[in-house]
C-alpha cells in the first residue's frame, strides 16, 4: 500500500544523517543480498533508500510513495555523475527519470490535474547518489556509491504549464488514435517517434511493443540537479509553455533581423566582441546572438534555465547563395567508457540518448562568397531539428557498432598521414601528423574526428594509442539535405 506517512522534519533528520554515506553502509535490511542471485537487477539504489533508510517495504502502486505532512509525495532516488565534457557543472543526471506508465487505453478518461502523471510530479522527494563509475557496473557495486543530497522539489508554475502541454500532446495524440484509427493497437508504436519534436521536458520510452512510460528528459533532470548543487541559471523575461510558443517568438526575431549581417547584429544587440588575428569573430558568436535576441546576458544557452531544461542546442549553418552547405558539423563528444564496456547496448548509451533526446536550433546564415569573413554573413532564419528514429537506427547505430568493433577486436590503429607524393606531413609542432582509423566521412554519415589544439597533448588513450578527445560529426551535405526538408520557422 502506498502512502507511507512521515513528517518533513522526520525525513530531514533521517536523510541528513545518511548524506556522505555509501548505499552499502546504510543498507540495514540487507537489500544488496538480492544482487548475489540477480547481478543485473535494476532499481537497487531506490530499494535501499525505501527499505533500509526510510524503512518501508517495496510497492509498485501508481500512487505517490509517501504522505509528507499530509501531502502525497513521490520518492525518486536519482543517480548523478560528474560531466566529462562540461567541467562548469559539478554534476549532471545519469539518465532520464521515469515517472509513470502512459496507459494509452485509459489516459483519455482523465484530466491533467487528476492524472497519475501529475500526481507523481506535483510533490517530489529527490534523493541523489553519485554514480561514481565511468562504466556500467553490476547491481552489487552500487553499494560503493555515496549519497550526496536530497531535496523536496516542486515545479514552478511555468514548468507546470510546460509539463501540462507536454502531457496534452500525448493525450491528444492517443485520443485521435482511439477515436479514428480502425485498429488503435497498430498506431500506438508511433507515440514516441511522432511526438518527439514537440515534447519539451518529457519523452516516452521504451518503444512499442514494450509498454511506454513517461520520462523527464535527462536535460530536465540535470537542470534540477545543478540548481540543487548551487548553480545559477538566468531566467528569461518571457515564458514559453510549448515549442509552438517558442517558434512564434523565433519567427518574430526572423522578421526583425532578416538579412542583417553578423556585424550589424552585433551592433544592434550590443554584443561585446574581441576580433581574432584575422579581424573576424569566432563561430561561437552565433549562440550569443540567439541568447541576446531573447534578451539574455548569458553567452551560452545552457546557462539559461529554460534552454538548459530543454537541452536545446544552437548550431550554425553557413550556406552559399545557392543554398549548399560549406562544412561539416560537430555534434557530440564521445563517451568511450560505454564503448569499452561490451555489455552496453546502443539503446542504453549516451550516443543514442544524445541523438534521440536533443533538439537543435539551427541559426542559418548566407555567405557572400567563400572568402568572406563571418562578420559579413547574413542572417536568413531558424530551423528546429530532431533526428528521426530511422536515421538513428541506420546511421548512428552503424557508427556505434563499427567503433565498438574496432576497439574490442583490437583493430584500432594510428596511421601516418601522407601527402599526394606519399611523404609524411609534419604539423606546426614538427610532429608527424597521424590519423586514427575511426569511421570517416568518406564512408559514414556520422563520423569521428579528433579535437585538440596541441599535438603534444593527447589526453585520451584507447588500446594503448594516445589521441585527441574525439567527437561525432555529421556530413555537411547530409545535414543540408535533412534541413531542406524542414521549413524555416515563420
């Protein structure tokens, strides 16, 4: 039976006492004993908090777990980890947060306020433990992870409106299927893929035929975590409760700033800049242009609360007057710890999650000619983009598997780069230029390229080969084709 009764002060006392202690050391009910026979059991951290720390038996009721000072409260034990790329953050969420079942046959018989979805989110007790491992571990090893904190969390009125609109997107989609489809069961698999581009804070997973569940996206959970650990986010003056609202504002900016050069935009938006040795600006100016359009002072989208929650990533496309793409685009840093682990499935990987969850806002410029400075490029408009399931399954998964095979079959090689005459090439440091035989743009739509400023400093070591940090890129010609299928936001 759900609804285990506590006072807030009692919970404060109990949980304050376990901060800084390992899950194994607080396991008074010997919950970890189950991992001997079931080494891959899931949810062991939550079981320890429920049974050993708070002292109540497990239950799978869809109602919130606790009653705290008379208020129904959902307990979520959440893994956090140290970011590998963005060192500005102390912690980030390990994964999305599962909320409750979608229940396509019954969801349309309720309202948002009365839904199990909102009942689970309205009042939450979040307990954070540090998933202090670069690889996937057995359930028994969770005993070594430390409890880092807890909070009683409530969403703001603005966040509630976003969650409501997200839920209604799912509600209306299922309602349409149930009322008009000859066989609704055949249409349910589309719930995740069809709605992905319109959901701001949530998604649904896993994919059909497995029963889908509502989840808070990892970006949304990470923002909650980062706020708890003291990070400050800028709050926009405007509020946006749906992507439709956001698109309408972007359309206003397009009409206002269309065809203006980056130089003109810098002046109008009062952006302080430092020109480089070529008397030009860096590519990062584009992101700052977007934040200034929204009236923000932050240079980075992820320092603005809303965009951090959405995981919205700004990318720049510079095209010729004919509309062709001039260069490839860098997307994500690779988490090789997952690739080194034979047991990590593609669908459970950060690579899959990044392509599946992330939304991109492309700000598109047109260059006068191939020799022009960035300052001379003219603003054309915005396109909002997500990678579809077919692309992820075909192109991204191929790169994942090919890279994993190179590592585990010990076929990873460092190859000297030769010029057209077959001679070695020396870089500016006088070191022979080399390349790693990762998937390249000649053979893969999603390919791998190293990023580093100094060939003498190669921080990554794989199969005893020193190399730069590696990133996933997408071919420019492919990206421009994908974007040409999408209308400008107007």
